[in-house]
């Protein structure tokens, strides 16, 4: 399953880890130097949420935490059905 937000389209981004050695000049050293660069991925903070879609359908969708904070997700209404024997009494 792809790590993509269904509302905002956020997806993993490429980046790199940079290792440095040495003491910065500000701290009295002779300066830092890059010793290695490694590729890495920045993953979006996806959450599985039960939401009501614009069509009225209720289903689980994977959305980013930022989309939830912005209020883009309409939470599904709570079900209020009762068991058959409780309804008769």
C-alpha cells in the first residue's frame, strides 16, 4: 500500500543524512567537514481514520495528521442501533 494521504496527496520525500566531523570555528575549532552522505526518506505522518466521504459513504481512509488538524476530515457519525431483544422490551 502506498504511503500517500488520500486528501492532501502528501507522499514520502527524498533527503539525506549528512555526517560531519570536527569542531565548529565558532566553538574554537578549525571547522567541520562532511565525512559521509546517505540517502533517506521522510515519511508522512499517516493515520487510519473512519471518515464520511462527500458522496455520503463511510469508510476508512489514510490521511496525514496535518489534514486532520486542518479539519479536512469529516468524522463518521456514531452508530446507534440496538440489539433485537433490547428493542422488544
